[in-house]
C-alpha cells in the first residue's frame, strides 16, 4: 500500500506571485508519483505592519486581501487546501503562541488518514506540526530551506527545542545549513542533506537560441538580501558592451531602477519584471553568465536552472552555493564582501572564459526533481519502517 503523506507548507505558488515556493510545489508534484499526497497551506489572517499603511487602508487593503485570500496554483494536479489561522502581533517574537494557534487549526485534519506529515520551514509550519504531533506516533519530517535558519528570530530560536525533540527527520537543503542546525542543537543522526531540485523537463525543450557573449542575467526576487544593486554598480566598471537583464520583481525594484538612471546605465540594464516558467529556459540559455551576489542564501534552485541551460554561474560563496558550484567548470565563486570594481573584474574574467556548455548541462541533470524526490521518498519509507519496528505503526501502512 502506498504511503499517505500530508504536506504542510505556507510556501506555494499563487496567482499574484507564481514563483513563491515553486521548489515546494515541484517537489510535491514529483513525490505524487511515489505516494498519495495531500497539501494544506497555512494562511495567517492577522495583519502585517506594511498592510496597515495609510495608502493600504484607503484602498481597501489590497496587500492583505491578496495574502489572506490566496489563489493557489495547481501543480501536478495538486492544489493546497487553505488552513486559516490567526497568529500573534509580532508573531516571530511570540512564535510559540503563533504556532499554537496554527496547531489548533491543523487539528481539524483527521490524522488517521495519513502515515506521515512533512512540513516545510521551521516556522510557523514546522513548529506548529511539532506541537500538533507532540503525543502522537505519526512520523514528522521537516525541511529547512535556508532563511528560516539563517535569519532565525529570537522567539523561534527559543522554541527550537520543541521542533528538534519532535521531528523524526530534518531535511537540510545544503551541508552548511545542516551544520547550522547541528550548532543549534539538532541531532546529526536525524539530519539528511537533500538539495532542492529543478524541473528538468522544462529544460529538455530549450529552443535553439544564440547565446549573447556579453549578456549577464539575474533571475529572482528583488529584495535587499539579493544585492542586485551591487551587481548594477559592478556593471558600471565593466566594458560598455557588457549588458545586464534582470527578471523578477520585488520591493527593491524602484530603488534599483533609480540607481540605474543615476549611474547612466539605462541603456545597458533592462528590467523585465516577472517572467513565466516557460520563458525561463530561453532567458537563461541566451546569456553568457548568470550572477547571484546575495548576502545570504540557502540552496538557490535558479543555479541549476541556469546550469541546465549550459549557462555558467558567478555567485557569492554563501550558504549552500559553494556546494552547488562544487566544480570550477560550473562557474566562479566570489567572497560576500566583494566590492563593485572587484566584482566587475570577476564578471569580465567569466565572460572571457571558454565554457563547456554541454558538460555544464549534463552536470545539472543529477539535481532533477525526479532524482531528488526518489531520495525523499526513501526517507519517508525509512521513518515509517522505524515506527513499525517500534510497534507503533501497522505493516499495512507501508
């Protein structure tokens, strides 16, 4: 009998933000080939500070309505069921109260329908599931994705013992993330390192496209932590034939556009806004180099999307990136404290190098979601087998 798994994740693509949590949706869609999957998505109905600004209040709170009434997108025939709950004001400070409220909302699910629960991120999903399953024998797997560990608030840090005690298995998307979990008190024997994958089928159909030898690209959310401003400032020190295309949107976009005009780079920097998944392969395959100069990262899926297009990557050596770019044939690593002129030198060096695009593509295939999901399913099986051995689960369930 196939395992019955409940996925709990507030990260899932939405109509207004189609790339949000796409790595979770892709993983879950592939796992559905191995077992029965149900998905629930917690939605916090409390108001965030930025949603109470005067402009928001006078325009009937569009940000709040979009977040609290999400239109989730289907993946692999799966679409999450919304689990509404009310967190707490300063919810990360009062993390336990917030998670307890979500725990009570989750209690409406009939646990006897499932053999295993898999939560994504330590907070609020992981902590709430740890409370929910506190005295129950059903296995709990929690995946840490990066920011939930790298930028862990004090309230969540205080609640970590509850997570670490209850989780049967912690999945870290990089070795560096696993090391941080161990430093926070996690049992190394309960940790598995499994990176996020990418949807290889999207990149099997890349059309013939001319790779522009002086074009640099960035794909991702435009937030401060991504430091796209550093990339733009570096371009000012590159020869004038080097150009930059930026795909994505976010709070920093207007600042980045102003910076581009200030540096007189508006002819060399193009802002494309959000692009569809179907456009991603063409966008990446047409570039000579993709750059990620983030201050912090977990395991950026976009690295392997670029490599699947045969496009080398230049990135800061933070988080799981050194593991992802483990070979110099895949791209260049630069220090996080690099200056714009130094970054420009590194970009120019990468643009001048002759890369083996076919070999780069071949390397990426080992990180397809098909390969990664098979390993996750093995973890599911092992956790259930362990409970059978302990006498707390029937053999009919595996």
